[in-house]
C-alpha cells in the first residue's frame, strides 16, 4: 500500500486549490542585519512583543530537529496538539462526507474535533487488554475513511500499543494514520519518528505539555512527510505560535538535562505509586503504564473520588469511558505530593 500512497487522493479539493495567505513575514525574512521594518503595520515602539513572531518558528524547529533527529521540513508547530489535530481534519476530511476511526477508550478531543468538523467518527473499541483490534478497524474502513487516530502510549489506559499492530495499519490503510505520542518521553517504546520515511501516510504528533512541563504555553508538534506538512502550512493561521511561547519553548528545550532529570524522577515516583497501590484493599487492578499516570480499577470509583476530594486531592474518574468501569487515573506528582497521596489512600 505505502508504495502507491498518493497524498493528492486524500487532500480536500478546496485545500489543494487554495492559495494561502501571505503575511509580511512570509514576503521578507530577516537575514539578521539591522533593518527598518515598515511593512507589517506594527506598533514601532519596542516592548519585546510589538513585532509579529516568525510564522514558521525557524529557530525552534532547528533546535527540535537537532534533538529529535528530524528535518525542519517534516515539522509543523501548533497552538497545542489540539490545533495540529484540527488542521489535519480540515485539510483531509470533507465535511458531511468523510469519516475517521478512533479507538476508545482514548483521548476525547479526536471525537470532539470530528463533531466540530462535521466528520463521521467510527469507533472501534480496544480489546479487553487495551490493544487495537486491527481486523475490526480495517473492517470499518471504506473509501471515505481518511484518518485513523492512535494514541500510544494511550490516554487514559497508559499502555503503549504493540508496534506490529500499528505497522499493520500503516501498511494496510490508504489514508493517514495519526499516531499521538504525547506521552512518548515516559515510554520504553521507540518513537515512530524514525519511520517517517518508511511510511508516507504516517503522521506523528507530540507535545511540550507533558515531559517538558510546558502545558501552560500550548505548543504541539506535528511530524510528517514534506508533502503533508506543506498542505497543513497552507491552512494554518499565519502567526499561530506567539512570540512568548516560542521564547519559553526555546529556553526549556535548551535545558535538556533538566527535562531528562524530571522524567527520571517522574518514572521513579510512578513506580513508588504503583507499589503503594498494590497494598490497598479497595484497589482491584493496576494497569501497566508507559505514561506519567497510572490507571487503577477500584471497588467504587465515585466513592473513592469524592473521598479524595474531601482530602483536597483531585484525581480523574474515568468510569464513563468504555472498558474503564470503576477506574481512577492518578497523575504522578512531586515526591511530596505522592507521599501525601499515599498517606491519604492508606486512610480510606
């Protein structure tokens, strides 16, 4: 399949024909020399953010490319992963005509974005051991299926999916397979970034919200072929990543050692939390996690959730999700927060 994949067969005709907006910073890119900028109708008085930001975030992409072993041409940055996902919908899914496939229990925004973009969302439940049901997924595919969304490590279950399952979908499906790797920095599994050249229909999304600790600045990253990225660049807002976000992201990414130290500590604390949960009478199952959280099956999730709230601890009750009856999701906190949580759990 991948040898015959043609992006022109799945891009929306209106998007393919679109002439993108050209901003002032598209038409002239500074070469670093001192210039008098009178082209963008900006306020001329310098306050640090009076100028428009680089619409293509070149400095940030160059640094990410170096760290991730990817090419800048294979990268799109967005206002959080949610904007990136929305752009993918708008570029490839014709409203009221096309469909996508999602794999509940999974990240809820895939379904919300399908509704916003008037695209049918076909759900195929994960198996009871939280793995993609590949035959059932392929059975749901028809000519109007444009996207398959895979979250690995998966939210809310925490596990990484078997690589062979994801590769089977990439090889068998004629649309785009979007692999959401928001939690990949906590996983032992290798990122699919190394497979971009092998699979032209592969899209990988990552974020600075989790391991990098930058949820507040909203920065998501899309990695894909140059052809896919060029299509997404046509429809993205011209200055979708603001100057302050770009500056903060650069500072944090440059501090790679600190990020890695925090990841190591989170993994240590995740292990401590899992060990403590195993000794609680009301805990029925602890699901294996490759993320910065632990999904736990308890005797009565509603009761335990409210007991924790009374103790000023907020966790996530995931019982409304398919296959997740009576489950609580515990995000791994600081050592002090984990110690406090474990002490409270022992009192329940």
